[in-house]
C-alpha cells in the first residue's frame, strides 16, 4: 500500500484528496458526506460572504465535453453557518474558505475566525471570477499586497490564499515575491480560468445566463494551466508555504502530474461534480497503480520531482 499523506501548518491530512471549494460543500450534509468518505482527507467549505447569498440567476453551471463552465456568483449560507460547521462537526480537517465582497468584509470574517476557537486552516479566496462588477482581486498585485498586509496585522492562525491562474512568467515572479513576504500556510492554485465562453451550435446561444454567458472554466480543459501554476509557484515560493493543487484532475495520472509539479494536497472540483464522491476512490486506486508500477512507496519520493529536458 502506498503512503499518501500531507501536512499544512499544524493540520495533518491522512490522505491526499479534498474537494475544490464550491463543489459538494454548500450545505452541512454535503460536507458530512465528504467527511465520511474513506478516500477524502479533508473538506473545504463553499467560499463564504458575511451574509447568505442566493447567487447568480440560473442556468449558472453547465457540464461540457471536457470540463465545465460556471458563474455561480458565490451562493452560500453565510459565514456563521460555515464557522459553526467547522467548530462543531468535523472528524477530518475543515478548510474555511472566505470570499468577502470587499476588503472590509474579508477583515470582518477573518477577525471573527481569529477570535473564535477554530484551529484549522483558513483560505482567503482572492479569485472568484463571477461576482458581477467585481474583479478577481489577485490580478491586482498592489491590492493583493495591501489586503495581505492588513490581514496579517491581526490574523495569527494558519491562512492560505486561493489564486486565479496566471499566464505570464513575469506575473508568477511578481506574485510569488508578494506572497513570500507573508507567513502563509499555503497557496491553493488554481481557481477556474475566469470568463470563458461556451457556444451551443444547435441553439446558437451561450449556455449560462449570468454575464451573457461568460463564466469560469474547469475540468480537463484547464489541466495544463493548473500544472503550470502549481509548478511555477512551487519553484518560487518559500518551502514553508505548502501547495494545494486544484484544476483539471480527472484521472490518477493527472494526480501524479500535480504531485510531480509540487502539490502537497489535491483538490477535485468538476470531476467531483460530474462523478460524485466515488471519484476519490477511483483516483486513489489509479494513483496507487501508477506508483506500484513505478515502485514508489511514499508520495514524498516523487512530490515536486518533475524533471526537465
Ligand atoms: O471562486 C469561485 N470560482 C468559481 O469558479 N465559481 C465560484 C462562484 O461563482 O461562486 N467562485
């Protein structure tokens, strides 16, 4: 049997897999079902805003041939709901995801976490592409440095950030230089590729209602971008900043690729949405088969060991 575990800050994960925030995590019973799954090591909550939100008009999520497109618009039960879940129910780690609609709202939620008895990981989502009129904050480097400076002036518990994909090596350099200034527990890379567009040739129309059809793309389409971002940040970030690799995982080989790029933990979004929680057993078995074939006993032997030519 292959040893698969990881640690982020003071939190031990007895396995590799978590859900991607937003998928199978909006309600208590969604989270409980993942918590009860042998092949799930931890759960991330739906990114919370202070007040509950209905989200964008439907249709707002569509499965595509090789992935998905979504403009959910941060539908969630409100911050208190997820803090209560994190404080009362988990047998496995719960990562609390927050995505305030303003800096002030983020600071307010993080202050409540700081003052609570929650001792797990918090993740600041700086990359939601679907709140109408709001930019993906992590594409504004100055604003990102400003909010992290404000946060770390009072937040002393483990904190990570959820990043959008970057597509320029200079942007990796600039973003990593900013992130390395802060005692982050982890970086979760990537969020969906923002503002894609899908056209249905039969109806000659877009397929989601919000934003005239523009939405975040997930699934197999985004694997090369996800691998590039995980690798680029692994090569640039302080080793103390761990990596959650998110994006494009549909098979054990994709998991193996994310691990070679440097991921400590693997998050599954679109494929979890499509296949349901059984996906985690399949990915575990497929990864174990690859590792057996290559005679690896422990993930630590291959993590981050991607070769170049
Ligand atoms: O950060 C997010 N990423 C997405 O792809 N969609 C959700 C959302 O729209 O709520 N948020």
